[in-house]
């Protein structure tokens, strides 16, 4: 099913610290994603964990998680 909205997108560093959070955004909006910065500065390359919670078009919520490798 298609996604109606992104409830939250959170990105964590390898120690579990929250480095990015965006709530209530629309799908496929590049400006709503994480650009690889922490506190306005380029994040160190490495593996980061993401957790995304979405609302599908049928109103059902789902949560996904995984890893992303940041390479500079």
C-alpha cells in the first residue's frame, strides 16, 4: 500500500544517540530527509541506524528500521 505520510524519521549514531529527527512529513520530499549532518556540521562517515514510522493510505501505521552507511 502507498504511504500517506511519514509520522517520524529518526537517525541514530553507533552509540544510540539521536542525531536527526523529523516528524509529520510527506513521502518523497527530499528536503524532509537526513542530509548527513549533525548539528549543522558534516557527520563522520560510518554506519547509522534509522527508524521510520509511516501511515499507509489505508490508515494503518507501520514501522521500519535498518542501517545506512554514510561515505564521504
